[in-house]
């Protein structure tokens, strides 16, 4: 879409997959809360997919819902609320922007959502909040 060619696109996608997988694994390994692990996994899935079309961004809506849940409990800045609202609107214009201006809005929205998820997960693990806040973690209990 940006005019780079197939080889560059495959290389960029491969690099994106490796970085995304490493960051998702790190969030899960640090035992962030379940809402943040889910948001990171879902938004990371959007980055790992070779094509992010407007209907693929449904995963992004679920990830955003998990972020909103976490934000309601832990708090989040006003700018982040506005960002999530803007990201919610992206699927409505992404196809037209891609065709007309060669602008990959869906991929950029997925990247922004993933960055927000990582930001929340880092804050969660650094603050020492309880890992799963009322959810079963399907594993041994933690101290």
C-alpha cells in the first residue's frame, strides 16, 4: 500500500510478527492482569495478521473493551479515552483512506491499540496491582 514492493512488505511483516510475539510473551510472563493480557494478545493478533481489513478490527474492539475495563478500575488519562474513541471510528474510514490516499489506517490503528495495551500492561506490572482482579487464571494460585 505504501509502494514498497512485496519483498519489503514480507520483511516488515516478519519483523512486526517477531516484535509483537516477544512483547505479548513478555506481558504474559510478567503476569499482568487478565484484562491486559487479553487486550495485548488481541491487539497483537491484529499486528501479526498480514492484512488488517475493517472487519478484522472487531478484534480491536474487544481489546479496547478490555482496556476500558482496566482503565475504569485503575484509571486512565483523558487523552487515552479520546484515543480509544478515535480508534473505534477508524474502520469506518480505513477502506476509503487506503484506496484514495494509500494510507494504511487499519494497520496504524492496530499498532496504536497495541501500544496502548503495552502501556497499560507495563503500568500494571510496575504498580504491583493484583494479577487477575476477580478472574480465574486457570493455574496455581499466586501469593
